[in-house]
């Protein structure tokens, strides 16, 4: 659900002191679904989106145009599935 991922990104971005207007350039694409009791795919997508927004913000601070930040939920879920393993599974 991209709405949840967007909300998680907004919370993380605000915690970093990011400008809320930067969230307007954020897009989520793809379908992903890591199994779990918690919205892991949304969290993975939000974490990657927050890092990407920070890079885009840095680029704009260097005089470049603010790029559109696009996060592929499918690729985010693949990365998390490959790199993080729940204990006891």
C-alpha cells in the first residue's frame, strides 16, 4: 500500500528535519509483498525513499533542480528479503 509507505516516509523525513514540500516529488511504483505481521514492504520502501529524498535535497542545495524521487516497492522488498532474515523463520 503506497499510502502507508508515503506516510512512513513523511514521518521519517520530518524526524530528520526535512522540508515537507520535498515529499511532493516522491513516487512509489511496483508491487512488493514481504510476508510478516508488520508492513515490512512499506517500511523498506519508506527507508529507501527517505534516503533518496536526502540525496535529492543535497542535489538541490548544490544548485540542481529537485529530481522526482521514485522508489520501486518490488526492488525494495527484494533488497530487504535478501539482506534481512527474521530470527526463527
